[in-house]
């Protein structure tokens, strides 16, 4: 009897911590779905729009009072810019106030702005500044080697200087231009230019278009309608045209001046040669390398890295698209219409040049 009692007692002690879990399994009480704000994830301007509503509700009446300083009911400290758009700073390194201005805002160099900065007109950031967040109803010029920690939005044009870092979200209603050595995460605008864009390479691509048409592809496992499934790798020959969507189980290499009237997907690396035109999407299960002077309708998606050379255009004015990968490297001279989301890091730099060397 004592042996039986010992076994039962031991089992009861082991089962005791499991009683709440078993009760929840049998009689669930916490089975409601989590509330997810879809606007937060889908709308890159979500934070900027929320901050604009905060300005309209709490600070709009103060924009007509230059040089004003105070504290709102929620404890937020604010300061309005002077009539000339200048900001006075007592601390030589940090400005703790929320800054608002009704006139073009000219900020000093070398400061950490601990709260948001807003201007009804344009903003010129100053050099080597760090910002929590920025909003302007017109243009923003982010000067060289400045950093935005959370988000930035321009009602018109956002110009980003050399060596700037954009954490979080960056957006503009008209366009964004990013200079060399910039680091970014998620950016969106009707047109995004990197460095000094030139149409020369694209014009060459159009002039040198493909001369031969491919009627079939090698190692076809399945072909249905426009979709071609290939068992192995694909070496798409240079200066050839193909009408269809391609899915390859291994790597894809598209030769120079190739033209695919459709989409291409690779279950390994995808190499797109110079002056190639892809009228659909390009997807890689590993990394994607896009050569100079290409025209790609998009989207572009890769599981590892996307590298885009100078002169390449992704998307079009009438067909905004997206580029998504953990790591994205774009050379100065490329152009994108739409949204770029570098999950880990995005860089603007010349191929083969390390960021450390570029900033040295």
C-alpha cells in the first residue's frame, strides 16, 4: 500500500503544474485572436499621418506664435521656431523639445533632436544631426551624415545627403533621392532615385534589343499555358526573346540584352545580365544580381540579397512595384518606382566598395 501511495503521490506532484494548462485546453478562456492593426504594417505613412493628427489637435494654434516654448497637457515639451525659421539651442549637443514651425525650418549642425520635428513649409536638417522623427508638408533636405531613428515623411520631395542613415520608414508624396553611402530600411515614393540617375544605359538597352525568339526551353518538366517549369538550371541566351513565365528548380542566368515577356523565378541564385528586360516579376530563393541598364516591371523578391546595378529601372510611373529582401544593395544611378523594404539593411554604394571604406 505504501508503494502504491508513493507512486500516486509522485504522479500527482508531477501533474500539479500542468493543471492550469489542462484546464485551459478543456475549457478555453483566452482564445480570442490578437488584434493586429493592418494599417500599421501596410501603410508606410502610418506614423506620419498619426503625428500630423496630433499636430492638428494639440499644436496647430501655436504655429502662428514664433519663439514660443511650453509644455502640453500630456507633458510634451515644445518649442516653435523663430520668424526666420531658426531654432535656439541652450544645450550644445541635444534639443529635448518637439519642434514646430510655420515657415521654412533651418536647423543647426551636430544636434540630437530627442522629439519630433515638424514644419508646415520645408526643412533643411543641418549636418551630422540625429532625429527621432521628421515631418514636413513640403520638401525635406536631410544633410550629409545625418540619422533618422524612427520615421521621416515629406509632403513633396525628400532629398537625402551623403552617408545618411534612415532607420524605420522613409516616405515622400512626390519623390525621394538618396545619395552615395546611404543606409536605409523601408522607403516608399512614386519615384526613388539613387545617386545621379542617367537614362543613357536604358536607351542603349532599347537600341540593342533581342534579335532571336526562343520557342522552347531546356529541361522542361511541365508546361501549362504561359508557365514553364524547368527541372534544372536555366542559361537564358543573350539577345533572345521569350514569351512566358519561367520557374527553374536551380539557378537562373539571363544573358545580356535578353527579353522575357513574363516573370522569372529561381530556386537558387538569379543573375540578370546587362540591359535585360523582364516584363513581370523576378524572384529568387537565394540571392539576385541585376546588371546595369535593365528594365524590370517588378516586384523583385529574394530570400538573401538583392544587388541592383546603375542605370536599372524597376517599376514604372503607371505601375508602382516593390523590392523586398533581407539585404539590398543599390548602385548610384538606379531608379525605382514604389517601395523598397530591406528587412535587415539597405545600402547605396558602388559594387565591390565596402561601406567602411566609403565612409573613411
